[in-house]
C-alpha cells in the first residue's frame, strides 16, 4: 500500500492491537468506498463539456488527417463533413445528405450552406481545402488543450484525497502520437493566400449615413451572396445577415476567387472614393 492517510490508519490499528480480521474487513469496506469515489469522479470527468467534445472530435480529426495527407479530390466532401463535426460534434448532419437547420445544431448557417453546396456540386478549391484543414487543426488543438486542463485539474483534486488511483478516473484520450505529428507537419505547412482569406473592411468604406444592410441587400439582389443564406437566417434563425456572417464566409473560403473578384468590382463601383488596396485579387 502506498503512503497516505489509509496506510497511516491501518498502521495505527495494528499498533493498537486491533484484530487482523477487523483490519481486513475495514480494508474491504474502504476499497468499496474508494471505488464509489472513483466512479463519481470518473462520471464527473467524462460528463464535462470539454472532455465530451474532445472525445467526440477525436475520430473525425483522425480521419481528416489521413484524408489531408492522402490529398485525393474525391475526399473533399468527407473533409467538409468532418470539418462540420469539429465545429459542433453534436450536430446530426449525415455525410452526403443535405443539411437542415435542425441538423446543423451550433454550426453557423453559412457553413451549412457551404456544406450543402459541396454536397450538390462537389469539389473544393485549393484555398478552401487548405483553410478548412488549418481551421480544423486549430479547433482540435484548442479542444485538446481544454481537455488537458480539465484532466490536470481532476488529477490535482484526486491527489488531495490520497486514496484513489487516478488511472481509474482519467484515461488518456487522443489520436496516436504518430498521427498527430503527421497532421501537425502536413497542415502547418499548407499555404494560405491571405489576400483571399482577409475580408474587406466594408464598414470602413461606407460614406456617412450609408447602411451595411443596403450593401447586403445589393449583394443579395446581384447574386453575390446566395439568397438561401438570407432565407435561412431570416426564416429559421430569426435574424438578418450581418457583417460577422460576411467576414466568416469570406475567411472560410465560402466565396471562390472569382466570387471575390466580383465582390471587389461591386465595391469599387459602389464606393469609388475609398481605397481597395487590400482587395488586390488580380
């Protein structure tokens, strides 16, 4: 028996001439109590949001790394699906099927529309693929960090009791070390064209009194932003399209380079007196 309160207790009983069978009974009872304590700690640990989310992400990120390294265009849909599951592991979207708002859960509406676009047409551009892989890596690593923090906190709490085995409470979670390093080495070296992922600061272009709402409506009318995204937000999420939606869509590669050139042209024509240097996409 390792040093700690329990060992001290039994040593004291021996020194007090307590009958060995009584000590043995106490040890059995104490072991049952410890198992109950370990079970309570284990349940609390695995029910923690950070632990549950990380546990759910592991198989999706594991698959995504394998597909990323393989580099087959036929994996694009599967990569987007796993990206969606990393955004919200609780979503009920099924791979290869159009995603409804109810299935999306906490996934942004624009991401759901992007997924449905790939389901319908298939294929990612190089920049879209690289962005998805890098963002997936960032999401997974943050979740991994959150899990490790909770595991450390739980270990410290258990250690203070001195009578439980942390191995019965916290089990190591994650993809294999080899697979993790493979993903880090491959994804961290992907090239991202920042001209394509840095959204234009439209709010800084607006003349005094102009409205972003009018900009979004113009883009909607001209087909620069698909009407289905506005409809989902308005009818099913109960809100209007906003600047955050636009910036997220731009950064995530929802728009193709051709789409972004069209948007740049629209902005230059609408606001000719404002600089557009950071939209140098030609």
